[in-house]
C-alpha cells in the first residue's frame, strides 16, 4: 500500500541546472513553468494592492465626504509609489535566503494589511490627511513583490528563455494595475462613488487564493541562496547604474502614468469618476500585455536595439501630449497615452532581458579564463538575479518622480505640459545612454560587455 501513495514534491530543490539540455527537457521545463505561472498570479495581486489608491483617489469626491485637493491626491499616490520602490530592496535581499516559495507566501500574507486599511480609510473621510497618507502608504507592500518575484524566476530558466519568461512574469504582474482599475469601474457603475470601501474588500478572497497557489505550486531553489554581502557587491557594478537609469525611464513611466492617468483625465478634461475609470484601465492594460513582446523581441534582435528604438518612440509620443491638450480632445489624449503605454511595455521587457544577457556574456569570459563553467554561471546568475530586483527598486522611483513632477506642474502652471517637456528630454537622455553603453561600436574593435557579447550568447542559446 505504501508504494501506491503519491510521492510528496520536495519544497527545496537541491539540484537545478537549466543550461543542461537533458535536465531541462526532462524536468526543468515543467517545474520552471509551474513556478512561473504561480509567481505571475501572486505578483499580479501585489500590483493590484499597490495600485489600489490610483483608483480610490477617484472616489474621493465631495459627495463622498472628502475635501482633499488634486495636489494632495498626487502626493498620496506618490507616497504609495515611494514605499513600493523602497521595499523592493529588502524583498530582493530576503527572497533568495529564505526561498522563493516561502517569501512569496509571507509577502502574500502581508498584503492583507494595506487592503484592510484601505477599506477602513475610505469610510473615514474625516481622517487628517497626514494620518491618511501614512496609513495609505502601506499599500506600497504590494510594490515590493515585483523584485522578489523577478529575482526568484530568473534562477529557473536558461539564458535563451529568460527574455520571454521574465516578460511574462513582469507583464502578468503589471496587468494588476489595469485589473484594479477595471474593478474600480465596476464598483462605481454598480454602487456609485460613495462605495469606495467595497473595492479593497473584493481583493481579500483573491489574496487568500493567491496564498494557497504559492503554497501548492511553488518551490524553493537551494542553489539560489546567496549571502547579503555577495548581493551587495553587485551594486558596485557599472551596469547596475546604467540599467537603473534606463529602468527609471521605462517602468517608472509605466507605473507613474498608470497611477496618474485617471487624475489627468479629471484635471485636464473635468471627467467624472465613472468616466475617468472607464478609460484609465486601458493604458496599463496595453503596457502590461505587450511587455512579454518586448522580452521576445529582445531575445530575437537584441535588448539594446529594441530599447533604443523604444526610447526614441517614447520621446516622439511625449511631444504629442501638448497638441492633444491644446485641442482639448479626450480621444487624441487617450490615443497618445495608449501609444506611450505600449512603448513603455516593450521597453520594460527589452530592458530586463539585457540584464541577464550581459552577465551571461561575462560568464563565458570567466570560463574562457579557466574558471569552472558551473562556477562562472553561478556567479553570473547570482549577480544578474540581484540586479533584477535592485534595478526594479530604482526604476519604481521613476513613478514617484512622474507624479511629483505632475503635481508641481499643476501647482505652478495649472497644466501638465511643462512636466511632459521634462519627460521628453529624459527619454532622449536614456536613448543616448543606451546607444553609448550598448550599441556604439568599440573604437579599436574590442568587444565590450554590451550588445555584441549578448547577441553572441543568445545565438549560442
């Protein structure tokens, strides 16, 4: 009878080598994809919680008892974005030490706190703004999930599958911004703007389901364990600072505009909460769904090539905001933002593909110098996984910058035009940095740690 009992799946996997083709075909592919889809589900909920207040601010009308100004609402979503960005640092460091499955479960439990607080606060409009701001900012707990999730999933896949896998993981999480906005639209349509507390309550059972999914379908990888000292050493890498700047422009724009889109529709066009919510979810949905395409394009054509063109496109689209606002056309404004979200999604996917590719090339260089292949791969994987999380933390600060710039623009000039002028200049700087660091040909024909090595690695994969 004992032989008929199902074998319990180990929660710690001690042997894992996705670069071994036989291992990958026989075992790795199935296990990696099971963990990927479970990770997508839980990260999606993290983004939903992180984005709650981008929708709840639409419910803060005089009819609901709220007297907060537009500037205060921009400050609120900026605080939530800031907490989410800061928490990505410890989430990155902790996840490999305790295991991806274990930390995913812990982080899912933590999400109950900001969700319950949001339900209470929306029924207490008399709460002083500083107290309201501090309690609402706990929703940033949902923002930390991204970095721990990306760090974990990077260990499961071989080099030539990382672009699509990371794109799916991040895109599935990013679409949480659109999900919560769509749920907010449903609440407004059914119960009105005085029922904002119902929105966070909808996600409590979903969080319980996400916790079960992580417990049931995810694993911990023993070889992913790495000391904080080793992780911290990765921050001295030149590529960390370059890629962080680029990710501020890509993901920072996605999450910043995702949080601000509804407020822009209200501030520039005087739309009601229902009208703003019925449009606001479209942009984040486009940017999220298209992100895996950016990863696939980077696998196919090279990350730097795709990233460079996406930044140039973002700068061009950013200049179209001015005529859209001058014309007072909601349709044109939404079309411009749809294009902007699409480009940020592609650029997010291609940028994240560049990180492991750079260090895969470095692993080949180490192996060529006599370092054992397994050791060289392990070094590169630990470094790239750490940087995926840390760069995600810095990139999220871009969302804070977007909302603070818009707040300052409205305070001083009562329009978003000056802020978009700054954004366009920044996108051009990012394009120049991408070209200089990863696309410019070496002066003496010497290969650098950039696009030329990465293309060689992808081709070998």
